[in-house]
């Protein structure tokens, strides 16, 4: 699949999701960028902003199998991964797959589950497999986790481990709808006899695999690679940051930048691609100092200030392309 074809396909997917979901187009593009880069997405939002509908609609538009896991304090790792069940007829144990065995998995309110259960996702998100009772089981391909957490209702929640936050390609927020979106929601509620908007498949599983292969051939010139490295290193020297972007985070920003270039219809990355996706790709990886946390410093604000401080390389479009 060529870059223009990939761009057109991604736009068609976003448009199809927007036909049923009232959301910001840029947020959906960030989610799709995470998918193209073979990453996972963390959504932080208040209840009622359409996180479940967005995830389900995206899976439908992509022609992929969808599964939803409601994370609760009593959720066990086996409730996510599956377990072996004894079968009386054969006298043997057989594996019963858990809800993690789907192409698009919505991990709803992930920070309500205890750390032990959250850690069950680490192998799945990083390796595309789960290990149960010493046996390894491959997950479907493609595999995308869209996890949600509530920033307001903190009672009964557990802080996501740093290692798990680092596994997410991007972290974004649907936010509240704009005035037009709010009116659309009211109009839909007022006219209950009108059929609710539905999402139709735009592509199939094989086409999604082809989409994910496109960013691998996107060119990233030396100055842009250095720029990515400089941005990530600068987060480690910011006085408001206790732990900056990890080496894994550097690689994820590189991958997300290539995916964003595809969404822009280019087969090469320019600094603007890096700047566009950096807040979503880096902010959740930062660990702020206690003083910065008490003062209410926002991680995205730190990333934005780093983007202002680091010199942007000059690029020759003819050379880059």
C-alpha cells in the first residue's frame, strides 16, 4: 500500500467514526497514528465523553474484532488473559481464552484494578502474547489496547505503574464536545425515532496489516532523528521532571512521527510531524518532581516548553523527500 493510499484509507476510517461519534478529529487522528505505529492508546477522560463508543466504532470501521474489559478492584489476571478449565468428557484441561483475545481491546477504567492485574497486560501489550500456567498463547494480529482512566474520581483507583504507562504509544483525551457537537448530542436525544448513526467497515483485517506496514518505509533524515533525541534528552534535565523520557519513549516518538507523516500524506518525516505528535507521545512518560506535582504542573505543559526550547532543524524538502 502506498502512502497516498494509506492516507486516504486513514481519512476514510476517521470520517466513518466521526459519523457516529461526536469527537475532535485531531484526537481520532492521534488514536489512528497509534494504531499505524503498532502501539496502544491511553484515554484519560471524565465519564460520559464517549470513550467506549469511540473504541467500538473504530474497531467496526477497521473491520476488527472488539472486546471490552471493565476493570474493577476484584478483577483477577485470569479474568483478562483466560485460564485452563478441566473438561470432564476428556479428563484434560483446555485453555479458555479471556477477553484480551481480540483485535481491539477496550480496557475500561484500567486504574481501578490492582497492580497485579494491570501487570497482566504488560506482556500482552509488549509481546503480543500471554502466558498462562507456563504456556504461551499468541494474541490476534493486529492487536490494539485502548485503555481509559478517570482523572477526577480517584477514590478506589490505583496509579498505573510507570512501566505500564511507558507501554502506551500515545495518551490523549476526547474532552468535552464543542458547541456544535453539544447541539448534535441534544438533537440526537430529542429525536429518538431517528435511527442512531451507525458505523460500517471501511477496511478489513488484512488491509489494517498493510496500513501498519506503510510507516516502516517512511524516511527519517539524520537531523530529524537528532531532533527526536534532543527532545527526549531535554525532558530529563527539566527541573520539574524527576524521571524523563525513557529509551523506549525515544523509539515510540520515532515510530509515532513516521505514522503522523503518513497521515499527512508524506513518505518522509519533517520536524512539524514530531512537534504535532510529541505531546501525546511523551507527556504520560514523565514523572514529575513532588514539588511540581503539588503545584499542579501539567505534563503536557512541560513537553510544550521543551518543544519551544529545543532548536528545530532546518529541512530541505527536496532532500527530505
